[in-house]
């Protein structure tokens, strides 16, 4: 079929019980969970088309399947890493159980190291300074949920120095956890930022920058200034729900999740959606076909064609910057939702790993139990996170120190949505059901709300919480409920 409108052969009106055509834009966790719920609805009344601009589904697009050094084992590296817990990720955990996806408990040992100053140029630094920068001193080792007591002491650190650091971290970390459980974030006219919360509960700057910001900035894949601008409410709730909760990892990697959720779906790959426009009771979706993979059965779409089709309802499962680009009613409001591009690499450059012990001691330490090493290497401005995969490959996100390009297996960039008190207000207003156009709630500001014009939003940013995979599942469940479909794993 040439350029123009693709006949809406399966479109129907949802008012007379006939079939309902649904377009889902995006194939991350949110888009695929929504599509799965609608496709497996008992009424079987939804005709679903999924649009993806890439030539592969995006949930696992950056994953890598590799062989171990001995060539006898195959590993799937989820990229970025998809570790979760059953405290914060309540509904994702329930979904995995429902789908029969096996998850294994995972224990971590984390190292903390700090580069005290901005990285100088090689021309202006001494050989000793370059050596110290290449391997900044590890100051502390922490086992996830304190599964290893007493804590380990880094090699090269004197006993008294280690003991003082241990007492210092234990005291202020204990105070931080106590504050999160007993001191709520302010909810007055001006919502409290994380930085304001830290100041109010009197956490010392040294502790915040060395031990609190690195793991949270890694979790949100942002720099420290951006992390300090997050709503304090997000972090307080996260600490409460994850305290002492064990970590898990999908046994067969993210690929099995993607395969399970996408089974049987009509998916247009290489179909870049350019606009979504409500037209009466329908929604017009316009897209550009960048490859023959955008064709469905019975269609013939030449590459680089412009296509359009009407649907009864459309679900946008993409970051807010993309929503603003293709959906005019939210163009202004999504400009208040900050995003950033994040770099992550899979590589084999072991010279970037911090020296914790001599190799024999490290091997003896980790062989006693199945643990994986993670490293936080920080400056005042940002944190580089490093994960040592069991396959001997290394995953580095937000790199600070240079990595040998010849040892890079995959270099990826992905978009992360950030949070601020202002963006939290925008998102909460969009999803506030107490003031719909028919609700006549005069104390609420006017503006587009989720579902207006038969357009719906899902994604990690589409809920009142940290921008993580749990937000994808929760928002997908909410969208399905708006369609009259209840998630089978939902609990009353």
C-alpha cells in the first residue's frame, strides 16, 4: 500500500459492544504489559497494534547474549541491569509470578570510592596524581542488607581508619533510615526537595555526597544535582518500602520477559510515530515506515512511506519528551518533565575496576557465597556505577574514567525521566481523576487529563513514585482498568 491512510478494517465502536481498535506506541515494559493485559482479556474485544520505531522491541533492545570465558556457559546481560526487590516492586513481582517467570535472589557487595576533585588534564597532572585518579582509594565496603557481618575491610586500609569509617557510616546511615521512617517529607505549598530534606534532618554534607547520593544517583541514572532536586517524598517512600527487602534478578534475563509479554501481538517494527491527533470519537496515528518490518499481514508498505490510520483508542508508552513531540495537547506540560540521555557500556576493560583486595583474597572472599560486585565511584558532581557480571564482562553506567574503546562490546544510550517537585505536580494533575472535564471540579486547574480524547499514558514516569519499572506495571494496570480489564495478578 502506498502513502496514505491504511484502511481501518478492524476498527469498531465501543458503544455498541463491537470490537475496539487500540494503538500502543512503545515497546518498553509499560507498553508490553498494557498490550498483554488487553490481548488476554476474557472478552477478547480489543484489536491491538503496537508501534516501535526501532527494528527490535525496546525492552531488551540493548541486551547482550555472550559466552563465558571457557565457552561452556551462555549468559544474557540485561542492559541496563534489571535488579528488583519485592518491597518496592510489589506488582512487578506479582506479575512475574503470574507469568511463571523464574527469579533468583541476588546478593551484592558494594565498594565506595571517591575522586575528590574534578578530573585534571593529563598535561597538568603529575604521574602520581594520574595513578591515584586511575585507582581512587576504596573507603568502604557494604553488603546488601548487611548480609555479611562484620563488614569487610578494604585492602590497604588501616584497622583504626576502617573502624572509624564504619562507626561514622553506621551512625549516620542509621539516622537517615530513622528519619525516613519517622520524619515525613513536607507537603505544603512548595514540595520539599531531597536536598532540603537532608538539610532539615541535619545529615552532614560529607556523608550525603560519599554514601547517600551514589546509590540513589545510580538508581535514577542522573547526576548529583539532579538527584538532589528530586521530591523528598519519592526517596522517603522508597527507603520505607525497600528496607531489608532482598534483591532478585530474572533467571533467564529480560529477554524471557519480553518474549512472554509480546507473544501473539501485532507489532510494527521500524514504524516511527510522528503525531497522534484526536479526531472526533477516534484518534489518528501518523507514522513513518523505516523498514519492511512495519508491515502487518496482508499489507505492502514501501520503506520510508508516510502512513496514517484511525484507532478507537491510543496508548502512549514513551518518555515525556516523545509524548510532547507527537501529542500537541501535552507539548507545553511535558516541557516541565526533565529527561536526560544516559550512557552505559558492556566491556572487558578490567583496569577500570577498583582494587579492593589482591585477587587471591578477593576470590576467597566471594567464593564462600554467591555474590556479585558493584562499585560506586564518585566525584562531587556524579557517580559512575560498575557491575561485575558473573560472565567476567563489566557493565559501566555514567562513566567517569575513560574505558579502552577496543574492549567495548556494546555502547548504549537511553532516555531517563527525572523528577522534581514541579514535575511531580504536573504528573499528578494529569492522572488526577477527581477533576475530569465532566467532573466539574472548580478547585483544580484546567488542562488535559489522562484519557481525554481517548488517549492514555503509561510509563515509568506515569505514577507518583520513583521512575522505575514498578511505575511501568502500575500505570499499565491503571490503563487496563480504564478499559474495563483487571490485571489477573492484582490483589484486592
